[in-house]
């Protein structure tokens, strides 16, 4: 991760006691989704999480990264954080427009999936100390 990382961690991961964490950055291409899914699967295996839970992590990562690639078209930073009983997923892009759930047949259907499987999810703007927007983090928490 790069500039604004401390802001991202403090605003998205408040109150999280991390046991382990993994991060990666991807160019805004369709391959980003495939690579992020592989990262999530490999990470869940390394963390000895169940296949069923790993499948949910993979699904949420795929939806969030796909949204960033499709709508922001900027670099995408993915962070997975394992805490006692949960996995936190954060996907940062560099466009400040917030993620939102759409209606049937429109954009935002992927977030309906995230909303259905995540314990919590949201979208947090990232700003510099001067208040200039430098993107957002769309995040989700899955409870094991």
C-alpha cells in the first residue's frame, strides 16, 4: 500500500486485533479480479480457514475488486486481515465516488451479494490531512 495507508488502517480497521494480514496492489484490468481471487484463496488456505468460509471471502473479494476495476479504473489495493473469528476485506481505489447498492438490473448488484454474506460492510472515503479526497475503501467483515 502507499500514501494514505495509515488513514485507511485507522478508519477501516479500528478495533481490529489482527492475527495476520496480506496486501496486494493490482492494475485496473480484468486480470485484477482473477489475481485477487487467487490471493484470497491462497491466503485462506494459509490461515487454515474452512473451504466454505474461504469461498465467501473469495466471493466478496471478487465483487469488491470487480467494482473498483469497472467503476474507478485506477490502481486497486486489496488487504485481507484475519482477526479472532473474522476476516476483514478492504479494497481501495483512487476515485472518491462512494460504492452503493443498486436496484435490480442496474449497477450495484454485486454489493447486494456482499450485503447478503458479510456481517458488516461499508465505504469509507480516504482524505489527506488537507481534506483532499484521494479515493475510498470499500470494506467488508465476514464472521467465521
